């Protein structure tokens, strides 16, 4: 997670949640609740996430992983193509 807890804000947790990074959002919400247990708004957000089992992180992770692999394959293809051209 983020090392500098200055970035542990409700806004950052909301951003993570909206991006589908619910694990990171939960982590920040829990940190904020530890600092100020009277924050019912954060308790509500965390409860909603837990009740709905709000876990769209997998599609985002899968998409990012697939995109990364695709880019790697395109780069390898280009490299192989250059090597073949050098051999001829």
C-alpha cells in the first residue's frame, strides 16, 4: 500500500473504490476509522462495500495484466521481425 499515510484520505479511498481497487479503498477507510471512529460516513461506506461484496478489482487487474502481456508480445514480435530482417 502507499507508504506515506498523508495520502490516506477519504477522497483517495473514494478514487480507489471508483477505479475498482476495493482492497486499497477498504484499507484506507479502515485506517481513517481507526484515527476517528466517530466518522459514521466512512463506516457507512465500508459497510456498503462489505455488504455488497464490492469486488470489481478482478476485472481491472485482469485487464491491466492482459494489456501488459499484449504490449510485451507486440514488442517481442517487432524484435523478432527485426532480427529476421537482419538475417536475410
